[in-house]
């Protein structure tokens, strides 16, 4: 029994849940028979076509000379520009890239030098919370879950906005830019409040610096002494760029489209997207990766021994290790098969950062798992399209090397993905689409109504 009566699950609830579960079960064979795509995807990972977008494109298959569809190395494009070229561009020019990527996603073209400067200044001006918001909202009843804190803060901002329900493009753009600018503060201050009130640690509320990039400000307001190395800020900036957008079909972005299509306000829409991203099947996987590696290191006598690592991976799949879920976290993707381009980009930075942090042995363990896991999964599961390391495989490792608290791993995803959500909300509204309303086939038989006194 739970000590908190609010959270208690009584026998009555258990009985009702059993009834609900019994009468909710649908025969899995019906999905195939009626050609319903579970998860709105086929076995090759190809999603049901639900809309059109210019914001990004994910490529995971190609056609061979016979016209058959075959898996290929994964590619990701932001408004037609290959993500690898985008990252290469700002890294070569020694600039931060998140603001540039956000501009590209929102406005469909790369900014000129002047446009980028003006846009960065605009975000810096918007990085100011309404008076007393931190004291009255974030510090009050801090949640143990930062995604919950973030969603509550977003919904509360509605009350501070005189034009909250205006869904004209200029107003929605203004709201989105403010949210993009504010997400780091809402997330980090929420964490500081939790860390102080729940964990008994000192409370730090550092103000952002308008001259700094989003990534630098994140580290500045998080760290007690506000200090960080150039490499740390660059790696975090790359992480933000890689997480900023991933097509209209990913769960939280599709949520953005669905909720936007009802013509509701920006705050309701973004709070719904945050709720989706919070799920461990979506934004929460990188925490699992880090914990899985901690368990692996604690369990194995020698984690440089290939056969021991292989054995541990097999135990994971057989639900005999770590969380007994049968998964090797950070491996596989709903769409990508041979490779996830975001993991490819991350890998290079992870190597340099691990050297700077004296964690090169850990990096070697990650590399070993990356090589062995697809083989072991292939031996234990039926693979249709190939399995490789996904973006979460390295992002959790990066965040732990940056000493970011695990509580902030998913909010950092949100700090990046708000750019993609904003672009998709604007695209949905600009095309004045119809309300999204797909079909669910009913497989229930018709049943006669029985008056209350005649029921058994
Ligand atoms: C992301 C994920 C849900 C995609 O699953 P999917 O769409 O079924 O992918 P595939 O069709 O390639 O999978 C083929 C089989 O391999 C299994 N598989 C794929 N990746 C796996 C993994 N990392 N661990 C264990 N089994 C895996 C699938 O469950 C499926 O087996 P099943 O048919 O018995 O269910 C899956 O790869 C996964 O759970 N990965 C671990 C969690 C994770 O890292 N998530 C972050 C994604 S960015």
C-alpha cells in the first residue's frame, strides 16, 4: 500500500483495471487481416503517409537496379540541406550552430551573416521570463520530473500572454521564438528548484548572458560557477542541432501537428508535445543507455573482454540483465537501418571529449558495444531492416561527460526539439489544414442494451 493516499491503488481499482484490460484486448491477428499498420509503420519502418512537409527529410532506403527497395546508410536533411554538411559548415567556421539550424527550420533558408546576428539578438532579448515567474511558478511545488516542470511552466505562460489565443502567423512566431529562447531557463531553473527543495543542495539561479549562444547559456546557468570549456559548449551545441528536428512523423512532432490542427493555442500545443517527448520510447532512451552501461561496468570483471561483453548483451536480450526489458538501449531505430547519421556525427565529438575528460576507456567500451550489439540482436531477433546505433547511444554518454544531471537529459532534447515543433506548428497553420482525424476500425460486435435491473 502506498503511504500517500492520493497515489493509493485499492483492491477496487485493481478489479476494475482487470475488467478494463480484459475488455480492451484486441486479437493481434486482426491487424494483419485488416491491413492496419501498428504504430502507423510497416515492418520496414516506413510510416503511413499522413502529411507533407518541407522542413526535413529522413532517408533510410533506396532502390536497387531492379527497382526493389533496399536499406541504405541513413541521411537527414533540414530543408534539403544534409545535416552532415550543416554541422561541418559551422564547425569549420568555428561558430555555434543551434541558432543557425533554428533559423533554417523556421524560415526555410540559411541566414546571411546579418540575418543570423539579428536572429541571435532577438532570441537573446526574448530570454527574459515575466517578472517573478521563477519565484511564483518554478519555485512553487517543484516536481521531481523536469519534463513535468517544463510542461507546467509552458502552460502557465499562457496566463502571462495577452494574445495567448491568437493563432495568426506573426503571433505564433513570436510565441515560438519566446519559447525557444526560454526553454533552457525553464528547464534548468526547474532542476535547480528540485535539487534544492528535494535533494537539499544549494540553490543557484544564474541569469543568462545575452552575448552567449544557447549551448553556452545552458552550461552557464546550470553550473554553480558558470564555467565550461570551449569543447564542452561546442559538443552540447552539436547535440542541440542533431536533436532539433526529425520529420513530421516522430511522436512529439506528430502530436504538434494533431493539436495545432484543432486551432488551439501555442502553449497547449507545446505542452502536449512535451508530454509525448517525456515517454521512454521517445525522448527518455538516453538515460537508459547511461544506466545500462553503468550496470555493465559494475557486472563484468573485465569490460575490455569481448566475450564477456557479448555475453552481457545476450543476457540483456534474454531479459536476464539490467532492467529485464529485453532491450539493448541505444540500438535500433523505427526508421533507420544501416546507420543513424546523428550517431555518426556524434561519434567523432564523443572521442575528443572522452580524451579531454580522461574517459577514453569508456569510449572504447561504447565502440565495442556498437560493433557487437547488431550481431547479437541479429542472432536473437528477427531483423527486417538492420539495426545500428541510434542518436541516444552517444547522447547519454556525452551528457554524462558534460556532468549534466540525468534529470536534464530529456529536457535538453526538448530545448533542441522546440525548434522543430515550432517549424511544424507554423507549417500546419500556414497551410490551413483540416483538423487531423484518422480512422480507427471498430472490431466490436453490436450488443443489445440491457436495462439495469436485468443485468447479471
Ligand atoms: C527503437 C525501436 C523501438 C525500433 O524497433 P522496431 O521498429 O521494431 O525495429 P526493427 O524492425 O528494426 O526491429 C526488429 C526486431 O529487432 C528487435 N530490436 C530492435 N532493436 C532492438 C534493441 N535495441 N534491443 C532488443 N531488440 C531490438 C525489435 O524488437 C524487433 O523484434 P520483434 O519483431 O521481436 O519485436 C527498437 O530498436 C528499440 O527498442 N531500441 C532500444 C530503445 C532505444 O534505443 N530507443 C531510442 C530510439 S531513437
